[in-house]
């Protein structure tokens, strides 16, 4: 009996160790907590003031939205470089179509949704249907979309501001915290629920993590991966709509700041660019980290070149740490399978 009790204790310790083993989500969450503490204690003692929150939280919210969309594509092993073009075209539509009148906003939103679905379908068909490289396809589609946007908008826009209702929605908040951030958090939670609890979401995860097994079980893998591009484009559209409302006067550079930052946020959340599982909550934390880091560097007065150097060094270190944690977790799972 005593020998059995001695043998059980190591197993219990191992179980506890597995329970507290760091994951990419825990690592990026810890990094965000540390960075916000540094922001408040070192960079500026007014980091959590109403003024700072009203400036920072809309930027975080929009990046979270588009990063979650990008995560759906990255989970399939692809990458979507048409994001800036999609956001910019949506901004042009809500500027031009309603002519600044609130009454035309609904029609403009419907048109935006149709354009986003079309862009997503083109990307999905070319990448998944024809087997073309996602990097090349989405870059080309993005350039085509930007060209169409310039033709649609014209050299000088007839209307200079989006409808007042859109601006009011995009700038609304509670206690200095932007409603955009609150909506983006809700989206991340819903996306997590979808991927883990809804049949369609679980099948999307299956065709991303075990493509061959999914095909053998009869799941139409290509259709699910094509759908990921459509969902991503619609989410970019929402981000473009809110970014246009936030700025009030969207221009042809509306989506540019979100191209690489959306990818970095997803990877900081522990996703692999080769495809597989993604965590919308970890992606949210990655977006918070990227935005707060840039905010701090601007407050410190660093030049654009210095900010790029610091951001590159910090992000390289963060990505390396995430990669180490991910590989250790994979090795641990493999050893447990061998021991079973």
C-alpha cells in the first residue's frame, strides 16, 4: 500500500506541472501585463487616464478586429495581404455612397458587405480552388482592390466626411474606453466559441490541423478554407467601417497600418504561419501588446527609425519566446503519446 502511495505522488506532481506549464496565451498575457505596468510606472503616469484611453483603445480595438480576421486565414496555412485594400475600399464606399447623409448609410453598409464577400471569394477560389500561393494571390488582389478604390473615389472626393451616425458609433465609449474595443473583445470571445463549440468552426480547425485526416473523413476541406477568406474579408470590412468612422475623413492609406501588425498580433498569439490552431483571445493580447508598445515609443518621443528598431528587437524576442514555448508543448505532447 505504501509503495502504491509513493508511486502516485510523482504522477500527481507531473499533472500539476502540466497544468501550470506556460502556453503562448499565458506568455503573451504576461507580456501585456508587464508592458502596461511599465507604461504606467515608467513611460507616463497617466497611461490609464481618460485621455490616454480614449486615444489608445480605438486603435487597439480596430487592430484586434482585423487580426482576428487574419487569424482565420493564417489557421488555414495562408496569409491575406488584401487586408489594406479591403479596408480602404470600405472607407471609400462609406464616404462616397451616402454623400454624407445618414439616410444612405444602410445602403452603403450593404454594398460594403457585398464587396467584402466578393474579395473573400476571389481570394478563396484562387488559393484553395486553384491551388495558387496565398501570398502572391492576396497581394495581387489587394493591388487590384486599391486600383478599383482609386477609380471609384476619384482624385478629389466629392464628400469630405462620413455620415454623422457612423462617426458617432465609432467614437462612442464608456469611461474613456472605446466601444470599438468592447466590440472587438466580444468578437474574440464569439470567435473562440465558434472555433471550439460550433460544428462548422470545429471542422475548420480540423481541416487546418489535420488536412489529410479531414479529407478522409469526408469533410470538404477546400470549402471550409475558402470560407475562412470570406469571413476574414467581412471582418476587415467591419474594421474599415469603424476606422473610417473614427477618422471621419478616410483616405487611400486607411488600411496600410494594419497589414503587418495584424500578422504580428496573430503570431504573437502563438499561431504558426504554416497553419493550425489559432487562439482569438491570444490574438487579442497580441494586438494589445503591439499597439501599447507603439504608443509608449511615441510618448517617449523616439523618431520613426528608432521606433522601428525597438519594435523589431522586442517583437523578435517575443516571437522567439513564443516559438520556444510552442515547440516545448509539442515535444511534451509527443512524449505523452509515446508513454501512453
